[in-house]
């Protein structure tokens, strides 16, 4: 059983020390497992700008963290025939959410969850009214985005293509912040993009997760993560978001992982291997 640690007072990392980690895979692998929301750590300087008391913050982290997804990606990497690369965020998404648009294009701004959150999963105040997100965007968001861009560029240079597989989880019950929470909540939700998600990648994911229950497309969450330098421009970058309903592998909202994690890791490894094989139109 894998537990968790509620690190809400982590030391502020030096400016020279990144808040993310690129874990190398095989040179010949185009696959990049992206794990943006698995961590709970919040540097002390960032914690000071969060209005919740410690108990309330711990509860919020239970709801907002994609618990154990870093362990899931690590297990899948070990099981895969060709080891994928992994890009893992080591700080909580309450510091910055690296997957949001950093501007008005982000629809989650409507509920206070742009690149820097100002509201909680239950739409309560997280940061003070008028909070300036600029310093956090500069300190954490931009370096992360630049590093992900370099990681994708590395796969393109090495293999001629890149496949970004986003590893997420979501609550079995809709939370108040969800803009599209009224739709189906399948065991595995596959988020797609019309430009970056080829049909063969979607088919491979459906096949890989068939033993884990029903899969559905873009409900309750949709879309994929692609660095903005490539987004909508370079079809050599494929992308798929894998959202796993948390009751498949853990005690909700923030408890330990169970045996379901191993089955999901095997499925994710199968998807990685499928994504790593050149298709007829690649």
C-alpha cells in the first residue's frame, strides 16, 4: 500500500533548482509520460499566500491532487518494453497549474483556476482578492513550460516524433469546480485533441485499458497537453490525456493506493509500447 505525505510547508527551492524532474527513458522512445498534478509539496513562501488554515489546506490537497499518479507512471515505465521518458511536477498544482493557458484563453478562469488558483475545488477563497499571479507564473510556470518544450524537442530530435501521454486522476463524484461534471464519469476518461490525437492512439488506449472498465472520450475532462510552441502547429507531436477515476485504485479523497494501481500500470505500459511503435501514417 502506498501512503501519502501532506507536505504543506516545503522549503522554498533555490532559484537554480527546478520544481520538476525529467526522468530519461530509452533513446529510441518517442513517449513522454507527463505527470503534472501528483505532488502535494508547497514551498513555505507560497504557503504564506494561501488563506486556508492547515487542516483546510490538507483537505483541499486531498481533493485536488492526482494522488499516486507519479508512482503509476514509474511502474508503467518499469513494465514497458521500451522505457518511456517521464516529466514529473514535484510541486502541488496549488503553486501553479502547468497545464492551464497562462492567459484569457483558459476557461477555468471562470472558477478561479487559471495558471494560479484563487479558488478551491469547492469554490471557496484560496488566495486573497486581487492576488497578483505574476511572480508565481514567472518563478514556476514559465520555467516548467520551457523545460517541457525542451523535453518534447528532445524526442523529436531523437525519434522524429513525440507522444505526450498525460497521466491524471479524478474524483468518482463531481466536485463543485468542475465545469463539465454533469457528463459520464467512466473508469478511464481519454482526453483528446483534434489536431494532436491520431485515431490510432485513441484505439491503442481503448485497447490497453479494456480490462480496467469502460473508457469514454472527453468526459468529464477533455483536451490534451502540448507545449504552446507545438500546439496546433506540429502534427509530429501526438498527445493523449489519461484520466483515471480514483475509486479504481485508491481510497478517496486522499488515501492510500490499492491493488488496482498495478493493473492500471500494466495497462499504461501497454499503451506506452503501442504509442512507441510507428504507425502506417507516421
